C-alpha cells in the first residue's frame, strides 16, 4: 500500500492518536507505508479487518499494545553488524575523538534505538580496546535509549546465547569481554556500569547533549521526512563540535540537510557541521570574569527548570508558550514544535482544565491562583493535579507572563480516598459491632432457654434409646430368622436347579421331539429335537399358542386327539402324518399324544405331551393319513372326539 493510500484511510489517524493518548507513543511521524504494513501484519495475525476494529480490540485487550509495539519497532541487531562500518569507526573515528579530548575529560557516546543492546556493547568493546580497561571505567559514559521497554529490559541484562554471538565475535573478544553462564554469555559487570539504558522518544523527548559518538543506525527509516529532519536537528544539537554521527545504510536524508559533513559516505560516518556560532565560541577564548558567574547562574536556572519535579509551562502575556520542562512535555505530549505557539491552539488549553479564563484572572489581579483536585482521565485511570498559576514579574514590576505548574497529587488523592473509605468502613464496623453485641445478649438468653429444652430432650432421648435397644434386639432375632429362611431358600433353589437340570437332561436325552402344552394349548416345553425337526428355538415359541405356529406339521390333525386327551376320553393316542421338516424334506411323522398329569390331584389333566418321531417310511395299509392307531381308535368310535377343525379348548368346557 502506498503513502497516498494511507493518507486517505480515515481510520489510521484515529488509531495512532489513540495509541498516543493511552500509551504515550507518537507514531504519527513514522512512514505511513512501513507503519501501515507492520500494523496490518499484526491485524492479520488476529484476523481483524479494519483499523477501527483493531482500536476496539486494543481497548478490550491492553496487553496487545506490547505485541503491537514489538511488531512496529523491529528489534533486529547484532554485535558488529555491518563490519565495514565498525572497522572504520575503530580505525579512524574513535582515535580522532580521543585526540580531541584531554586525558582527564569524559568521553560520551549515545546509541539511539539500541534494541536489545548489542550495539552499545559493541561501542563499549571498541572504546575499551582503544583506551584500556581503567581509562574506560573512569572516563566513558555510553547512553543507550529506545522506546521499547521489553527490549531495554533484555539489554540491561546483557545476557546472550553463546552460540548466537560467537558468530559475530572473535574468540578473543568473547573471552575478554564476556563471562560464561551456562549456555549464555554475560557482558562484564565492571564495564557494564559505564553503559546506561533508558527510555527515550526521538520525536518528543529532548536530546542527550555533549556527545562525542552518536550511533542512530537504521532507526530514521521508520519516520517520515519531516520527522527525520526534526530528529536530525536534535542529533546535531546533541553532538559536540568535534563529535561524529554513525547512521545505517538506509538513512539518506542526512546528506541533504546541511547539518552534517560526510567523513566516509560508504561507511555512513558523518561529522557535525560547525556553524558560525560554534566557530565564534571556539575562538572567543576565556570570557570576562564577571560574565562567568552570570552564565553559570543562567545555566543552573535553565537546568533547574528543565529537571523540575513537577510539570511546568511558561506563558507570556500574549498566551504564547515560551517553555515547557521535560516533565510537562512527557506528561502532556508536548514537543519542541509546540514552543512558540499560542496556548489556545493546543489541547493543553482545555485539558486537563480550561486555562484561558484563569490566565486572564492572573493577569488582571496579579495574584497566584490555585485549582485543586483537577481530574484528567487517561485510558482506564484518572490523574489528579493541583494547578498553580503564578504571575512572572520582572525586577521592575512588569508582568512578563505566567508560570503554570501541574502538581501531580494522584498518590495523595488515592491515599485520601483510602482514608475516607477506611473511616467509612470503621463507622460501619462500629455499628455492626453494636448490633452484634445486642444480638449476642439476645442469643445468650435464647441459649439458656435452649439449654433447658435440651436437658428435657436428653431425658427423652435416653428413654427412646432404651426402646431402640429393645427394638434392636427384636430386629436381631428377626434377622436370624430371616437368615434361616434365606438358607432354606438357597437350599430349595439348589434343589430346583438340580431338578431343572435333570429334567433338561431327560428332554435332551430323548431322541424324540417333545412339545408340552397347557390346557390353553400354549407351549410350555420345546426341546432341542423339536428345534432340529421344525426349525424354531424354544425362546421363540414358549408361551405361544401351538395352533398359531407356522411349521411343516399339519397341526389341524392333532386338534381332535389333544381334545380327547384333555377331557380324559383317551389315555393317549398315536397317529402318523405326512409333514415337512425344517430342511423342506417330506417326512412321515409319528406323533404320540399323552396327557400331562400332576399337582395334588393326580387324576387332573393339566396339559398335553406331544412326542414326535420322523420316519422316512409310510403308514401301514389300512391306516389313512391322520387316522388314530390306538386300540380305542381301532374300535371304530371315531366321532367321540368331535369334528375336525374345531378349537381344541372347546372340549374343556
């Protein structure tokens, strides 16, 4: 996506403004193409389509800011990255710096955008090699700054995997400047004290001054040309007249600003362009004695204002911002671009409180004005200020402007709230205590009454216990009787199982198919041979009406013999019929019909037993199919059993 495409995107600027207001990171000066690409990469990882949706996601997930900053601020670095540049710095730049400084004077270096710390430690190694350990510890200060707190934390430890840094450092340097810690190597502690790490925003924060060697490599590439120009002015101000600037290969704008002179354009080493003012100051020689103390007093006042413990802004009588100290710039997001602008054009004029009406009051009355407990909401928390408007009057009594001090009283406000809450909790606790005492007295009386009731209840329980003991003895006796009955039942069950097993063995041992039906002609027994002969299992037919079965036996021919047996007209009957077995073969089946007797009355017929034998032969001559062949049937009274086709159970009535 091009920069033109980014500028017309209406959702990117509100997102960047939101990041600035909530976390103090101002990315508006970054190149839109790089910035949009990095943010969209993070959004694609979260499956978020638009910048507005991502802003809502940041509100719901505050931890996402860390991942966003790590994505935008690509911390790619290593020891002696681009060796040609560092060879040039070691061979030419550092000797010239040391030559320009006296033996007792300090040597100051600044690494802007230090990432995880490899670059400041590289400069420390080069300076230590050139100066020696003792001179390095006494004279050198290396300031390493970045806006990424996570990267700064890693850099402060100075602890790197040995295998990774061994590719960039020679064995001699690794042995001389690092201590082994398992699989890691830690930069020497005595030299580490000369390297100072801190957070610094190149766009918003003032530069570190009086620098001899300033390294800002591959950092400006993320900013717009306007922001790069602004930063380069800061870097120019930070360097001594004899200082050197080392940039990365991607920074090209520096050659067109006129602020720096190339020392080695290929190695990207530049020298500060000395202005006429610098030449004059260098050639002035010693200043008059009277001017020295005044100059020092002015410097002290300037530094005191800059490092003041509270945010302070100076305005002239026209309402123009004259100065803002470091605390104010960091607190309200002011930069050097806001200095010299009317306060009414700045957000500060109405946030955290309306300034213009109070300034008019101070100008008219010429008295200090205080506004206490001003609340300023930031993201999910509130900050409270006591704002003091102090008129600035010259020695002649002329009103020159107003000093506005923002005293952060958030801790005191929180303590006061906690104190008020504690007092309220204490009063509530006292009332609850009084109520608890009254309830305790009432409860004590109730307990006394309850104690008396418990004593009565105890006596009743003792009586009940005696009754329960008697009942328990009776239950034990009953239990013994039940155990005896249970033993008898188990014995009967064993005997019944034995009888059932014996009966099953008899039925199985018979070579005939056996079917037993009750008086309702419902099947009670169906042995294995019946299954083999007709193809139905016992569980399929037990409890069903015999005449409803669909088997190869002509059951209609058995109805009359069974009826005769049930009513006691015949003791038993034999007959032969043609049938079809389960395999579909036609057989001659001999069926014997016998009564089932049992129970208390031996003469009572409780069912019918059918014994069937398959015979491949045919019935003898003179015996028609289905004709009874018992002695009674041979006597000729064939109608005694009733007509064929009637229900067998009709004979039981």
